């Protein structure tokens, strides 16, 4: 999740923005909720996904802000 929304999506999706990251996170939570309802993922996996999104979202938003800021050097976008 962190790699997709915090790195790949920001670099590869030209439309990446704060709102699109939030929308993707919401969509993934809804999709995993559906998968849990039909028994394709466990309740623990759903909880883990929700926790990953909850903890990662502030950093993903900060990263896309840095990425879109022309005053930030490219090597300073990701805080690895």
C-alpha cells in the first residue's frame, strides 16, 4: 500500500493529487470491505489494510505536496 499510494501512484499518475490519493485509499478500503464480506480476505487483513491507510495517508499527502512543489528538489521528495 505504501509503495503504491506513496510512491508509484505519485510518480506515474499525472493526475495524482491530494484528493486522488484520498479517493484511491477510500476505494481500496471499500473494495477490501467487500472482499471481507464475501470471504476472500480475513477480518485481520481488512483491519491491517485500514491501519496501513490510516497511518500512511498523512505521509502520502505530504509527499504529493512536495512532489508538486517546484521549490522542492526531486531528491528531497521522498524521505527514505
